[in-house]
């Protein structure tokens, strides 16, 4: 149970929350203005608006001694906002919406999500997921085809598969499979058919869901950790695991079922 006592989030979490709020506001203003913005306009906007966000949502950063932190954050945000908005503009995308609710079905199961940014270009759509940090982590997700969240958003946003990308705010870097949506993005799988990859991940997601929901319906709950991998592999010897999402080989950091086998999760 969550504590009733209010707590202050970690500084990096606070900055991430601030960055998302700031991006949401500026992207909506660009959308509503229905015109291209230049770098000078972005910088003026940032200098005027970001201090207001400090007062409303980041009072910790208003404390004495945080002047350098505030200035560094503003400078980083000015650059990052410009890089993303310029990428949207030069690649002829239009902002459809921010923080938009998406919903759809996965083999009879309803899915719901909230996409950070939806773009449109003629008959194409693109979904961008904003992340404050974690360039290497999200680069590896795309390379290893574990960007399941983006694939789901792509499917829910457009039946023909929307283009997808992570935008790492602190590094002002777009990460995607290819350069079809953003010429300047870091393309991690440029030679491969992104629609075929998405279809493969989606089918594995459906197969995995059906397998797991049938287990739960039979009263079976898997508690996976590094010590029982061999036993699990023996138990699943007759199951086509190749057609499903790859299972983790290390302890799951957020497994609520760990309490069933002791507090240590071992």
C-alpha cells in the first residue's frame, strides 16, 4: 500500500516529469499555431515558460544553490525542443495530438495506452515516445526487437503500422528502425522491413498472451528467476517458445508474484 505521507521524487525523476510537461505544452502551441517555428522563437519561449514550470511542478529546483542546475536544465531543454520540432518540420510532419489515448484489441483482449506524440504526413502516421534518459537502453530495445510498447502504439494508431521512434530528451536524439520518417534519426535497422518486424512482434505478442492467459485460467502462475530457469525450460519442453516473445533469463525487477516464494524472490 502506498504511504499516505507525501514524498519528494528523485531529482532525475523530477526533471523527467518537468521535461514531459514542457514538451507537451510547446508541442500543443506549435500545433495550434499551424505554422513552422524557428530556433529563436523556441529559445524565447523556453526562457519565458520553463521558469513557470519550476514554480508549478519543480519547486525543489527553486531552492537556494540550484541556480546552476536550473540554468543547465533550461539550456538542455532549449536545444532538445528545437531539435525535435525542427525534425518534425523539415520532414513535413504535422502534430496531431499529444498525450492521446489509444485503444484496440489483441486477440479479444482490449488494450489501452497513452501516446506522447502522434504525427501525420499525408496518409502516414508516426508515434514518438518521449524518454528523458536512457539512450543505450532504448537503442538496445529496438535492435533486439523488444520495443513492444512502440509496436502496440504503432498498431493502435494506424492499421497499416505507424512509423515509430523514441526521442531521448537529454541527448536530443531520435532513435528508430529506419530513416523513412526522420532523415536525421539514428536508424538501427535500416535494411529491414519495419512492417514485417512489427507483424512478427505482434504475432508473438498474441501467442504469448494466449499462452499466459490459458496458464492463469488453469490456475498456473510462473515465478521466473535465475535459479529455476532450467526447471522451467524442462516444463515447457513441448511448447513452441520460438513463436512467442523471448522469456527473460534473469530475475524480473518488478515481479509482484515474488512474495509467493519469499521476500528475497529466490
